[in-house]
C-alpha cells in the first residue's frame, strides 16, 4: 500500500516493496522478487494514470513513442537480468541519484512551470530515447525508475512535476508490463501472494494520485526530493 502511494505521486514504490519482499523471502531468486513486485505495480500504475488523465492532458505524440520504447527497453532489460550480473549498476546508482538530487535542489525553479522545450518529431524522438534507456534500466534493475522518468521529463522536455509524473505513469506501466510478461513466462512470479499485493497497491495508488493532483507540482517536487534522498541512503547502505 505504501509502495503504491509513493509510486503514484512520483515513482520509487520499488524502494518500499522490493526490499520488503527480499526481507520476507531472503533465499528467493532476485528475478522472482522483481517479477512479483511488477505483478502488483502494473495495476497501481494503471490506476494512477487513469486518475491523472482527469486533471492532466496527456500529450499522445510524446506518450505513445515513449510507451513503445519503454516496453521494448524493459523487455531487453528483463532478459539481461536473467543472464548478466547487475553489481556494477548497483554500485553506481547512489552516485547517479546524488547527481539528480543536487541538480534538483540547486535549480529551485525546476519543474515549477510547464514549458515544453521541443515540439513535433523532436519531442517524440526524445521521449522515445528516454523510454528506451530508462525502460531497459527498469527491466534490468529497477529502483528509482519512476523518479528517473520524472526527472528526465522535467529536465529534458521542460515539463512541470505534475505533468511529468502523469506521463511517467504511462511509461512506467509499459516498462513494468513488458518485464512482467517475460519474467512470468520464465516462472519468476509468485502468484500465491500477487493478489494481496495488487489490492494493497491499488489502494495506495488511488490516494497517492489524489493527493498529487490536489496539491500540484510544488508538492510533487518535494516528494520527489524526499524519495530520491531515501533512495540514495538505501542503495548506498545496501552496496557499501
């Protein structure tokens, strides 16, 4: 429920649910825990996207290329997860997130106003590139995926935090679903606990999206800063 709540606002629900799954089932394969996490998070992302659609006008010339690229990148990432160690990425993550946090804190006006920097095909291609890269990361490793989507949509495309969070839900839904399908086919989903996770995630997502729409971009920015800070602490502790 807490994962769905956080994820609906600014992404980063995996910060809560993935460590909880590893703590509850310490000898389970990593791919199984990630597949089980995604089996719940796809439903929360779908509900949050639906709620955001009532307040934010989705730009489909950006959303559709991004969604397609996310699904493609996530599928390749999930495939790579089954065969390639993620140790180097795990060690680099706290430093990458620290750069994101510092940049956001220094640029206090970042994401406060919705001022897209690109239009037409340029915007579509950039959205697709963001989807492909972050989608691969989501399928391969995952923590902080939603936060990366939000940051890049704000920084690169010039969206405000609320619009970025709304579009990030569509991107995240595509990347989660693609990785989930591959991991499920490979037997890396524990169906006996999935239903409980889905119901709880949906409840959290409902209230998270509602809160974000009520308080707007400034609120989402501060939640983003908080979530990224906790991500840095958690991933840094795990690695070092």
